[in-house]
């Protein structure tokens, strides 16, 4: 029998993996199946859980977006006619 905590962790993992898949679909042009296989294969190759791979993808994307946002703002703010 699953406890509430087990189910909560499972749902959290599913959400995290789905978010990582969405990032791969948008940023790398993968299909959902390709994104899922990428996460599963990366997890198996590194001997970690899918959750860890998904967390890495999300963290990398957030870091990328942060840098991209700063560069965009810097370029926009530096223009003064």
C-alpha cells in the first residue's frame, strides 16, 4: 500500500519529468517520445533517477533563460538615441 508521501513524491517526479520534456520539445525540437527517451537514456547512462536528469535540464534551462534575459535587457538598455 502506498502512503500519501509516496504518492506525493511520485506526482512531483512526474511533473518534473513532464516539465523537462516540455523544455526539450520547445528548445530542441524533439517530439514527446524523443524527449522521454532522452531523459530515460540519460538517467540509465548516468545511473541516476529520471528525476535527477529532469532537475538538471530544468536548472540548465533556467540558467540559460536568466543569461538570455540579462543580455536582452543589457542590449535594450544600452541603446539611447
